[in-house]
C-alpha cells in the first residue's frame, strides 16, 4: 500500500494551482486537442472535489496508464466520482476497470478508495459564475417547456393534457 500512497500523491501532483478553476475550461481544452493541459486542469478540479473532473481524470489515467498502479488509482477515483452524482458512463468505466483488476489490486483499490474519501471531497460542481439579467430570466420563464419521458415531474404531469381523452 505504501507504493500506492506515493502514487496517489504523484497522481494529484498537479502543476497548476490556480484558484477559480472551472470545468468548462478543461472541456474546452480537451475539445481543442490540448490533452496535456486538459488533464492538468482535470487533475486540479478532481483534487478540488468536482466529480465530473474526477471521472474525466480517472478515464484519462485509465487510457494512459503506464503501470498497474495508475489503473488502481483510476478505479478508486472513478468510484469516488460516482458517490454523489451517479451516471451510466461512470458505472461503465467502473465496470471496465473492475474487470482488469486482480483480486490483490481490488483490495488495494478498496484501501485507496477509503483513503481518498478521507482526503478528497466529491460532488462539488466547479462551474463559472453565470449571472443572468432580469431580461434573460424573463425570457427563460416565458419559454414554453416540453417534458418527455422520465423528465416529467409529478406536478407537471398533472397539468399535461392526456392523449385520446378529448383534450
């Protein structure tokens, strides 16, 4: 486990320690193809507790794993990212990583995950401040909203006309 403690520290030894990091900046860098800068930003955001960045950084570690400890760290980080906001993509990554781990590595991952829970928070959505003017807010309120599938809330469903019932 001592080896992985050192690996954990190096996995989160991000060079950039800026304040006011936002997830959208990392996504933009990734889309532009600057993967080194994007992974650095994802690393910082992951350490700051953004679960989306924890997922993206775990995915990056998995895809660019140079040793087995990187895969173990990616697995622990993916599990951490799935603690507050669960998603199918996170679950798929967790399952894919789970299949590659030996029993010994799973034990190490579980121990590392326990340490991560004590060190890193998760569920912090680090987005930029989005200020809307009163005019913009009024436009949003006036916009007709359509609800489909599982997005229909119970209160909204009561007010929707039923098909085939003369409405």
